């Protein structure tokens, strides 16, 4: 599991597929984020689950970027 969570290729593939699906008319995560930014009115439990489900790959990518940044800072 640790190898999966630290694999750049897998995380980027997840972001480009699950993180952006469905692609048309707009990525699902983008619509959910706009909904939350607009006050999240009438969002049900399934909508929140959807946000987490489609947002998790992006959170994993941010995690990898932070770990890479910390690693670079420690080298200096």
C-alpha cells in the first residue's frame, strides 16, 4: 500500500481519470467544488461522498508534492 501511495505515476493516473471523471460537460470535482464555494446548499450525503471520492486523488497528489518539497528542503 505504501508503494501505491508514493507512486507518482499511479497518483497522476488517478487524478486524470477518477479525479476528473466524468469529463463532459465539466469535471465532476469542479462542479462539486463550485457547489461548496456557493454555500453547499441542498448537498446531500451522496454529494459529499462524491466530493471526497473524486477529490481523494488530488489530495494524494498534494501530499506527494508536500513530501517532495520537504525532501528537497532537507537536502539543502
